[in-house]
């Protein structure tokens, strides 16, 4: 029979929580709660007041937003072991994105007050949190830079390589991105239409760099994709 980790065990797998003293970890575990959501259900919405810090136990969370004209954009995906919601924990301001369950989802919720009380008592614990926030800020800034500077073809290649690092599985023809990835979802990740993404994918497939199946993509030539990205910056050293 498989063992279902306790809340405390789940917290201890996180790099930040794992460094806390046992008594503090016990205290946080006692105030944490499990929450289950169905596919498409919102964990929180843009504009919501911050209620807590969320840790993904199982499933996947899609982080994104919708523009005034109704255009959806997926910024990133959070998987089991990931934590989200730190920014609003610190500034107390409303959420700036939507967090939506992608498939069945289970999360741990630690109330904001429990985190802020802990940091007041032990301000030295701010440092690891700042490192987490800086890492996420770098990722966000890189995404904005790509959106402004890279043509869609290169943005697509870069996103596919990133997804292959996170979800890659060995495949007879290369590396399978083991994630259901319809083209409209890729479009939301890239700020582009499904039709535009489909066109660029066919070009990459024709070049022999990727292979397409329904909702699945195999990276056949990662070196070629890397060179394709570098070419957009005029870097031909690879």
C-alpha cells in the first residue's frame, strides 16, 4: 500500500521549509490545510486578496491572465513540489494573475498570517524567500524580453526546449514532451494565436527538428532548435 505523505512530510520536501526548526515546522503543519480542485477551477483569480501560500501536492496549476480584449496568456505551469503565492504574502496586495487547476489538483494552503508572524519572529528567514522571489522575477523578465525581442518561431523553439527539460522523456525519435500540449495552449504560452503556432510547428517539423502527434511533441533535434534561437540574436557561434 502506498504511503500518503503527511502535511509535515510534504512541507519538509520544500527547500525553504526544510531548514526551519522542528517546532516551527510542526506549527506550520498544524495550521496548513489540504484543498482539492477540479480541472478548470480557480485556486485564485486576478484581483483576489491574498489568503495564503500554496504548495502543489499533486496535479498542475496554470498561471496566467486574460487581456481586456479577452486574449488568454499562460505564463507558467506549477507542478507537484512547487509553491506559489509568495509575492502577495509580502506586499498584501491583490493577486496579479489567475491560478487555475489543470486537471485534478491538490494543494496545501498555509494562511498568510502564519507566514508573516513567523517572519516577524525570525526575520533571518527572509533571505531564502528573497532568493525564491528573485529566481521567479528573473524568469518573468526573461519571458517579457522574449515576447518583445524574439520572433514567434524562436519563442516557440525556446519554449519547447524549456518544456522538454521539465517534462522530457526518452523516445525512439528524440525527447518526448510528456505533457498534453494542444496548440491553443502553446499559443497562450507564447502570446500568439493557435493558427500562428500551428504554422510555425509545421515549419519545424518539415525541417526535421520536431515530430508532432495529437497533443504531443517530440524534440528530434535540440541542437538545431538551440541554434535557431541563437540566430535571432545574430549569434552564430554554436
